[in-house]
C-alpha cells in the first residue's frame, strides 16, 4: 500500500497520535467504536467521549457548541440556536455522518440539518464521537463518522436533579429529573425547557429580517427497565421535544414584514431486550423509531395573482430493527448482527414516487488481543431497496511498543446512500434522480498514543478518498436541474491531542490539519478550514473551579467552488463553577470574551459576547 504524505502531514506524524480522552480515563467504557463494550485504552479507532461531568462543567452549552470544540469536527450555522446547522467530521459532508440516539439512527431528510441541534443536554449521559468511516458497523451515512448520544437511565435508590439558568438575549433554561429503582426495576423521567430571544440570523438584514430570531424548545423523556434475573434486562426509552425557531427570509420581499419561522417536533422511542444466553453469549434485540417533523411558514412575494403565506410540511420517520449477538471466544470477541432500517418521508406530495427506502444488512466482527498485538476485523453486507447490494469491510491493527506507547493502523471502505430527497423530489426547478449511485470511500489511517496516567498525547493521520460525490447540477439558462454523481474528493488530515494534570491545573489541547478538496477541479470544499486549534485550562481553588477556553479556526470558503472567502477567527471563553456543597453548584460562562465578529456561513451572524449563569442540583 503506497501512502503519499503532504508536507504538513509528514511534520505531524512523528508526534504522538490517536485521540486523547484524558490521561487518567483509560478505563472509560465505549460502545460506538466496536458496537461492544470496550475500554477506551483498547479501541483501535479515533474516539472521544464527552461524559456527564464534562457536560455539567460546560454550563449552558448546546450540543452544537459542545461539538464545535471537539477534535476533528467543524460546524456551520445559519444564525442562532435551532437554525440550520451542519457538522463536518474530518472534512466529510454533513449528511455523511451517522447520528444515533441510544443506538437508533435519527438522520433526517430535512435540508436544514440534523435534528441533533434540537436535542437538549439535560438528559444526555454521554456523547461518543467516532471519527472516520464506520459503514462496516453502522451502514449507510457513516462515511465520515458517528455521533452517538447516550441518554441517562435510572439506578437503585431515589434521587432528583435539576438546573435553572438565565443569560444574554433573554435566554432561559430549566430542567428537572427524577430517577430511581431497586435490583429489579429502574426508571427515569425528565422535563426540559430552553428559550431565547436570539439575534438576527442575517447580516445586513432589513425590514422584518432585522429583528431578533427567537427560539423555543420544550420536551421530556422517560426510561424504564426490568431486570428479571442477572444478565437479563427488558426496557424502553422515549423522548420528545417541540418548539419553534425563527429565521430570516433573505430580505425578500424588499418591503415585506412577514416573520419566517418553523415549528418542529423530534421524537424517538425504542424497546429492547438484552439476554445473557450463556457465560459466553449475550443477545440484544432492539426496535425503535425516530421522527423529525417540520412545519415551515414563509411569505411567497412572487405568487400569482397575489402574494400569500405558504405553509410546508415534511416528516421523516426512521424505523430500525436490530438483533446483535456478542460471543466471547477463546481469543477475543465475536460480533454477529442483522438489521433492517426503513426511512419514510411524508407527505408524499413533491415526490416522484412513494418516498421510502429500505435497507437490510448483516455484519460480523472480531476483536482480540494477544500479547502486545490487537486487531479488529469487520465486514458488512447491505441490501438497499434502490441501488441493490453493497459490501464494506475494515481491518485495524495495534501494537503496544511499551507499557505507555501504542501504535495502530487501519484500512476500510464505506458508503453513503442517496437520500430520499435526492432520489425522488420533484419541483418546478428540477427533480431527483432515482439512478443515483451511492457515494463510496476508502480510508486509511495510522496513529500513536502515549499515556502515563498523568499526561496523554495522541495523533492520527488519515487519508479518505471519496468517489461518486452527489451534487445539484442545473442548466445555466433555465436553472432547472437534478442531482448527479459528479466528482471525487480527497479528505486528508491529522489530529493532535493532549490532556494532562499539573497538580491543581488541568490542561487539554488539540490541533487539526485538514486538506479537503474536490480532486476533479482541485477546489477546497466549502466551510471547512485547513487549520483548527483548541486550548483549555482549568484550575481548582477548593470549591471553586475556573477555566479558560481558546478556539481558533482558519480561513475557508463558503462554497465548494472557492467563492465567498470567510476570514479565520479566534474565540476566548471563560467558565466558572462554585460548589456550594456536594449537591448544589453555581455555574457560569462568558462566551466570546472579546466580542469577535465572525461567520461560519457567509452572510449570517454568530453570537457576540454573551453570558449565562445557572444553579445546578446534582446529588452524587
């Protein structure tokens, strides 16, 4: 296998590699990297875990703000909270990331982005981020990586928790939860609310677009499980959030005063049965659904014979049935699973045929350790209702050079299925294309990781080739178009990470170098900076913990045709947490300390300097 290194990558490789969780968290258990419980010190993948403690330390953060600071991820938003948001993992397109909630896919056909932006952090136990193609484990859409939200569950005993806070732009947040149980029954119920007057989404807006764009999100969740005997559990979870997000029309019509807005509902539920069939065999059967409902209101100034209000609806429903078997072998663990995933869009108006696709898949994996050697082998077959069968595979190998230093390398394939919208949509300006081929990729990466229990260094170099990229192609005269497989892309880069402790000081840092290009015309892919860096420093002063975060993002273009150059930016955030006692704490954040003016999408505003203070009750 021939690997060509860019000069930047060659300089980074001699440093220590892989993704750092924390120098003392080597026993942290993750599931996303292998679909089986594994210690983070043993996984052969680029993984980050954001646990509940870190979520609470970050105060009023949203999912978008929290992910924007993570290694290997860049974000772009068309305004304030709840507006269109894209997540780019290792330079891949936003729709090439698989988003899961408790193992159930929530990817939506909504063009305004993943419903991930509507999920409150109040009921999130942890977030696992798997960087790099993972189609062999999770099928279509996992070409760039996986973001897995794992929600909070009940535990023996009875406890309550809550949070209330207030901040800039009249931002209000409140949540409350109760959990409990005994050796047989476990439960948790939770309610949450977040609202903000926001700010004008569009720069240089006029008329009604110049007003603040408000956001409101109210929801709740419940989890219940029954443990009839050791090794057996039956349960279910449910969560729902409803709200409204206001946005700008683009100053159309020039004299209009209509308030564009969208009402949304996101809902997920699942039932599962986990059974230990023998000392070596555990089986999990799971069925779940995720629905994303959008209802948009806007003013059509060009309607004939008179202008009028237009109301559109689009619902995306995902159904997923999976049966996974984990078998302990004399050497390592075996993974055998079968899945069926259905995605349906309604209403059917605006589509050429019934807007639904189905995918059946079978997958197998083997992970093992032998002395200083470790490996992970995976293979998967997907049978898609529109483009037929697709096989993917991956192999990873690790070698422990010393007690503290380990190297790993991997190679694998992945694919991204065309969306229902790209296949079947119909409109006056063009149609979908049922003959689209899936986007495919081949990824290779190498890395080193070093951890002595106090300090940890890591880095990963990757090279991902993507073919059959799907894009909209329109006639330059009539503007009528369709989706086509048009080009290829090269996603090459490196991620460096550090985490360590110096007495009462905690330090974490990361740097990303990314070269994401369309190889057909050598254009940089839009909204993806070549350089991104983050530095965080925390200090404990007894009951008081203070922190400084510095985030730097380089220049990038707004489009894939290298137009709309956006400048780089640097942000400084301050955090503080004062523990009144072991259960009650005051939390505060001051974001964008120097009121930096910057853009993640050309022409759209981002938050200026803003503050938030909250009171958290969280018994340990």
